[in-house]
C-alpha cells in the first residue's frame, strides 16, 4: 500500500475461538479496560473544524473522565480535564459552544483563560494568593493529525505519538486534505445495548457484509477486503462493483460520486476504513471523511460517537453523494447494531462455546491479540473471581 510495509498475510493455523464469553460481562474487567485501554490510548475528540475560532470549545465525557478542547486566542487547540480546580465542577457544561473571552465555572465563578491558566477566583481575598498556572486547568496530552484531534487522559501510555502510530496510512490518507474539511452535521452520539467489544467485533470483519449489508454488498461487495490490526492499525479497502446499483441509493451514489483529480486512480472510487486500536475508525470516501468510535457505559451498554466532515467548497454533486453515502451508512449501522445485540446476548448463554472464525475474520483475532497484550487476563478461558481480576492481570503483565 505504501513504503511502510505491512505483512498482512494470514497464518495457516490460528486460534479461531475469540475472547472468552465472560470478558463481555465482567464489571471487574471493564474497570481494567477503562484504565488500560480507554484512558491510556489515544482517543479522537473531534476535528479542528469543530472548534474553528478562538473561544470555541468541545467536550467529551467518557469512561469516567471529562475532556475539554478549546481553541485559544493564539489559535492553538488545547485539551484539558473539564474539571474546576476549586471543587471539581465542570468548567463548561455544554457539548460544544463558544465563550468570548474566558471560561467561567458555573459553580462559584472561578475564571480561566482560554489557555487554561487561572485568571482569578471569585472573591479572591477569601483565598491565599493563587498561582495562575498551578491552579490552571489540568492539561491533557493532545495531538492533531490531519485535522483530527486526538487526546489521552493519562500522560504517556503504551502508544507512540499519533503521527508515528498512523505513519503506515499517512501517504494514502493525505490526498483527502482532511485538515481542510468542515463538519457535515456535527458530532452524533447513540447508545447501543451491548458490550463495547461486541460493537468492535462486528466492525472488525467484512465477512458479514454479503449477508447482512445489502447496500454495501451492492456498492462494493465483490472487491472488499480487510487487513488485520498491526501495531494498532487495521485497514479495509473496497472499490465500487462494476455493476453496482440495484438499490436506489447505491445506483445514484455511483452515478454522481466525484472522482477527484487530487486522489490517486486507485482511490477515486474507493471507500477505505482505518481501524485504530482500541475503539475507533477513520473512514474515507471520495467526498467525505468520518470517524466513529465506541466507549463503554457499562458492561452491557455502549456509547457510539462520530462525525462526518466535508469539503468547505463542495459541489452539488459532492453534497448529494455525501448525503447518499450517509443513507447507506445509516442503514448499515442499524444492521450492525442488531448483529452485535444477537452476538452479545449469546455470551450469557451456557451454550456459548466461543467463536469459530473464518480467515476473513482475522481482523477480529488481531484486535483480540492487541487486547490480550494489554489485558493478559483475557487469555484465561475460565472467568477469574471479580475481586482477583486486577491483581491477576497485574501479575500476568509482570511476566511478559
Ligand atoms: S467548583 Fe468551580 S468555582 Fe467552585
Ligand atoms: Fe457491519
């Protein structure tokens, strides 16, 4: 695919059984997942165009943490814990918004500059002198890649810088000029009544496309293929079927979708999905770029979140294609939610005896391998006692 070679060959002999069923309904494991996956790995908060002007902000409440992204007067996008240094209130309450000059905490009115430093406490003479930096908002690791804002709730973490992590897809992704795009319909969220891993398991393979996604099958079923997760990144690629168009949305999409000059020929009719371990996908089509991700709310409920971005100067054809692609995706997502429910339900049944996966589901396996590397308790077929989960995982980690 590019000079950063990835060996995507599937071994002849591999364990096709997936994670143990208990992993989908253990509260103790969920706590470990929050800490060792969600808080320590890069998470997409949004895109620079979600906070285009100084004072624009965006928040994200996930896995017991609250992120605040705000563009400063100097134009720099920064990330903070959305947590007042006085008594921990949210500093901004809305998901998205604009503040003219400063962030004013709604609890007692402490005021923060847009760069996170404390401007002042309310009734300052009731406090000793407050250091403006020491009492500033706590910063988050933040990195911008091709316009996408990545944050990390814990400093450091097991992953390299986002630019290094995503090097293997950089050359292919760069021509879309994603950094120049603007929001289509804003950031969406939806709840799904399953474990977050069931969402990811469904999304990590295209074996089900032919049976379960009639629109995608019509659009690109004959060309679709998945590459496994390697160093935290997977890739799926498809181009339009030569005879696409049995369905109205697909027929019209293929007819009007742009084939932009700035894309290499191989990508002019391609939909490409990049899986980012542990819980996100960035997807490109010739007329748009999107991200989607999932965060656990409990072992049995997941927050789905994402957004689609478009060209600021898009043509009528591009806009129409983007709308049709959205319709295809919307149908696909509803189908995937149903599939993940059925798969997830089985994990509670005595009859569940593990997966038995096709070579076409090797992406699921490699995602699970990445999970096992962070959480070696997942290699245990029998469910450990909930109270022992953390210590057992720590002991297994210290052995590797
Ligand atoms: S908690 Fe923010 S001002 Fe008191
Ligand atoms: Fe699907």
